[in-house]
């Protein structure tokens, strides 16, 4: 998930620092469609016919697929999102292989740059990355560090190492017409603050493994064994202090708690021991203006640590975080050791992904709209875009009907809600205007250098926003990404071409399947505009209370009931879903499913052919089945544990069972009765939107 507070997504992007791109599983006695389905819409081969739909619908719709689909050794999970990611990556791979040819494109062109980037990545193990690494590490050492820790931090941020905290230029939550500087907690090497404090045996084991990992990485960089061990212990103590001052993930998703606007002078009073003048000067920001400090207590603690912690510890910390950010792209022992901890220990993955897969993920991350331009030419047709826009139109209309029919909301709040709904902008497939990559220098023999240079250009692109008009064309995801998002400060929903694929969307599929797949995704993102965070922003993207007090109270009661339901789910022994941390996504699932279903009813009313049975299944049944099949997934226990501790989304199984247990339309479609496991008692059923 994006770290941008204003952006809310459907699910974690396929590419991440812990589990990036995907490859085929080895199969035995499997129908090929289990991996690359070419049948539009619902696939009955996935069914577990021994499971009753009213008892365990997730198992009923996906059970045979789950039993037959082994998680590849180089993956933390395997499911529909991952399969689409695999297909998308194969398209990108074919593009990049062709672009590598010497005569493929002229120098300086997008195709030439991504081709050379890919070539450099494939050869990374044969190249000497030490020169580029040394240049990156020099920032964390003298002479810059001796002059100013803050200056060093700024330069580290520029090259993709967010030391100490996170910094960005984003829209002002209360004045969406301007960009401002934003400071947020960060600077940790473990995935989340609770990793530093949980007392269970697994957490303790992972903390010990983390210290061992840091020690090994520092030793690889040239430290003696004793110095590396001593530095790793001090780094762990420093990060623990930072984590102790950090907000919990529940508080950190509350926009009321993370909006703290102040001037540079007030920031200096809050955190006087960090040289903010030097930090902004190193970023070439002459006048920073207003600054949003997401977590003031964190920056108070950072300031105290800046003065109380020996400079040698901060330098070791900065060296470590430089290594952490650079090592996945270095080849050799650095890359292997990075995988040993962030892959094996934290997610349970057995093998490193093929280099070609990792390089494609890096190009997509650093030059996503470059490879994206070439991707959409191959994988996304104008007809697909038109069909997707038609689905958006119907689902939005269904949500408008739903708002108007709510029995718990007053007319005044309904009017504001429909104004906001009607104002939501829609982006489908790819940007209208592509990013310019002319400033990115790509060398066919310098992979790590290419990553650093591309990162610096993108960082500067963000810095250049300060003081400029809002760029409403900008995207937060690349076109091949298997994901979607709602941005509250723009008030927009965005669907990259990457997710507009089967099983979510297929031009040849029946409407019931498409509405159960991408229709629900559309409804999910629309509902994010009205979840427990999104509802605090208005039609033009400003954080403003447009609710009557009575309606806000009624909403909170309903949201609390959803949180309570998810708190009770226990995917792993002793680890429950955090209903508060996942509340926004759960509300979006509830609302998205309902309005997509209503959108299907509109489609059936318009075209009676949409009401016909296929494979003996009524359209309403196919709608719910494709919804469940879109969330089919097998996941390693270590990865599931990590996601339960860090992810804002509930595990896939509960994204199906949770909403359906509250939805009478599902119960009617499958003739479920009171007392069936898939039917919550009428007094417990909750529906917000």
C-alpha cells in the first residue's frame, strides 16, 4: 500500500519490498486454467463441490483451486492478484527483451532507456556495483555527515533511503488547492512498530534475526566483525526508541490525528535539535512554507535522539539503511543476505525470485510510466477502457440510489454525499499525459547507478511540486499495477490497466461476472470516499465536516459494529484481525459489494439477456462466485502473520466471508437460512452504504 495518507487502495500492490513479482508454480495434474484462466468470468473448475455455499462460501467457490495450487517456492502468496501480475510481467518481459536489442530504438528514447535498464539488471551479478554503492555510502559517512546530520538525511532521502522519517510533498488536507511539505514517522528496518515490542516467541526470534542480519550487512560493507556486531546492537536500540515514539497503525490512519500544520519556526521549537534549515537547504528548498507534521511526538523524540545519541551511532544507522535500500539491486552477497531476512525470515519464502522478475519489478517501481507506455500498447485496448467506463457509470448510479435510500441518514447529509459522489473523477488504464524521463540517465553497465539516478529524478519531480498548481493528471500507480485506489485530496478513483484483466474484468465475460469482479472493485473505491477516513473529506478534497452531528453518531455506531465483527476473526492461533486498523478497507468491501450488486440489477433491467443462467447458475449467483474467485489465495503462515501485523486489509478469506455474512442479497441468491454459518443473525447484520 502506498504510504501516502490520502490514497486508499483495494489491496497491496503485487510489487513490494518483501514479495515483489510473481512466477508460475510447478503444477501437477492441474488444469492450465488454474494458473492462466482463459475462460471469461466464473470458472466452475475452481469449486469444492463438497462444501456448502451457505456454510463456507469461500471454500465452495475456490476450494479446488486452493487444494490444487501450490505456492511457488519464490512467493509468499499465490492468488488471483498474483496470477494477473504474472501475466502482466510476461508482457513487460517480452517488451524489455525486444527493447534490449541494439537497433530496437534510438538513443534517449523511452524504449532505449528501459531496454538498457533491463540489460544492466540482468548483468548485475557480473558487474562491479561497488562504485555506485560507495557513492551512496559516502553520504552516510564523512564529510557530509560531519557537517550536518540533517544534510546527510536529506541527501539520503534523495537517493531512496528515507533515514529517520518520511518526507513528501503532498496536497494540504484542509486546502487541497496547494502542495505542502509533509513529515511522517518512519526510519525503521522492521515492518511496523509492534515488531519491536511484541512479547511472543516469534517476535523475539525475528528481532534476534534482524540484529544478526544488520550485523552481516555491515560486515559485508567492510566493517570488522566486532564493530559490525556493536553497531547492529546500537542501531536496534536507536530504532526501538524511534518505534516507541511512533503512533500505532490505528492512530496513524486517523486524519484528525495526523494533521498538524505548522511553520518552520514552530517545527524548530517542536524538534530543536535537528537542523531543519540544513535539511531543507540540502533539498534546495529556499522557502518551505507551511509543513504538516503527521506525528509531533515522534519528531520530538527524534530531536532528543539527535542530541543524545552519539554521532557514530547515527552514522552506523545511516550506513545500515543505505545498505537496506540498495542491497536488493546490488547482486551478489548483499542481495542474498537481504533476501535471507526480508524474504525467508519475515515472509517464509524459500527461494529468491529469478533476476529477470526482480529487475522488471524495479523498472516498474522507478520508471513505471516509461514501461507503462509500452505495456498499454500491448495489453489494453480502447474497447476495454470504454467497457470499464460504462461499468463505472452504472456502479456510481447504483451508489447514488443507495445513498438516497438510506434510512439512517438525513436529507442534509445525503445532499452533501451525492455532491461528493457526483464530483469523483475517474481515471482508467493510464495517464492522459505521461511523465517525462528525459532527465534519467541510464547506463547499460550500471544497474545500481540506474536505480539511484531514476530515484533521484522522481524525488526531484515531487520536490518541484512545491508552490506549483495541483497536478490532477498525476497517478500514484503505474499502468501495469494490479491494484486500484481512491485519492481523497483529489476526490478521484483510479484503475490501472493492470487490474482490468480476468478474473476482475473481461470484455467477453457475462455482466454478472464483471460486476462481481471489477464492479466490486469500482464500488470499493467509490466507498472509500465515504469510509471512516474518506467521509471526512468533501467534494473538492478538503478535510471538512459535512455531516450533521446525529448522522455522524449513527455512522460511528455502524462502523464500530463492523470493527467488532473483524476483531473476532482469528486467522492464526493467537493473532486476530485488527478491526480498527482494517476498518476503512472492510467498510469499502461492504459498500463496494452492495453497490456493485445493485449495478448488476441495473444491467439486467436494461438488457434481459443479462438475467439468463450460465452453467446452471443465475446471474446473482455468478456475481458472488466471481467475487470470491477474484480473492482466491493461498498464503504462507509467516506472510499471513506479517500482513496481520502490518496490512490495512483483512486476509482474502475474510474479505469474502465478512461482507457476505451481512448481505441478505447473498443469502437469497443461495437460499441460505437463519442459522447457516454464512448468515449472521439479523440483529448483528451491518451495512453502512
